[in-house]
C-alpha cells in the first residue's frame, strides 16, 4: 500500500507516519512539504491514499483538493486540517475529498478514516454529515458565508487575517484587480460595506 502525506510541518508528517506505520507496517509512505511537491509526486507515481493539509506554502486551500482530483480522480483524498470542520468540510467534500478531519482528532479516528478510504468508502463523521445535509437542503441560516464561492471564501479568510488586497493577491498568485473584484463580491453577498466589516463579521462567525 502506498500513502502520500502533504503537510508543511515536519513534526506533523513524522507523527502521521508513526501512527500509520503502527497499523500498516508494510505501507510505503511518501511525505512532501507543500502542494507543488504533492502534485509532482502524483504526476509521476500512483498512490492508494492522499492525506493533505489545506494551509501550505504556495498553492493551498480548496485548489489543492481540486487539482489532486484532476490528476488522480480515482485516488481517495483525506483532508487533515486545523480549520474548523464547519468552515471547510462541506467545501472540500464537494470538491472531491473522501473525508475531512480536524488535526485535533484522535489517532484511532485517523486510522479509521484511512481504513475507510482504502476500502473504497468515504469517511463522514456525524458532524460532517449534518453539515452536508444542511448545505444540500439550503439550511444555512446564520452562515451567509456559505453563499461565497471557494475562491471568495479564501479571500475572505485572508482579509479577515488583516492582509491587504496586495498581500492577498500575492498569497493566491492573482492580480490585485482580481482580488478587488472578489472583495467587492464578498461585500455584496454578505451585505457588508468595508474591510473593517469583513473583519468584524469573520470574528463573529469564527472564520478569522
């Protein structure tokens, strides 16, 4: 069995490898520090499971999930992130991920998730199942940010972290004009009027 782990923190990668080796002692596990290396490995080799963080240097977020699924559509992908489940679980699964776990999850839950993916199943926790049900039923009361596109949501989070339009553009490798357009759409969709409003809204919703 071949597993690839993408995370920019060496200690996290080492910890995941140790956990998985206890269950799959014969598994061949590859580790990479960012999305670029992950994509490079997927282009030259095949894997049984991909485990990736969302926040890494260079390309990150939902784009990573989408690109992995374009390159290896049949390879199950588990997202393991520090982002709260309610923020990214639905978005990542809609983008092709087979499961989403917060990094605070237990060792046994990680192993259970990988086992499910290896057996061709998705790993959906009860909490994620509820979020998916609400999303597909249109019940997003109090979560107006769900109306944002994946890219708009990423821009929202970066602005909420205090980054300027220029800094957001650099982070996402997009033009300043493009980011300004996304910012305008965010303001319109959330009925906000300024960057300060975006920051306040994000803090209230636990997005920042």
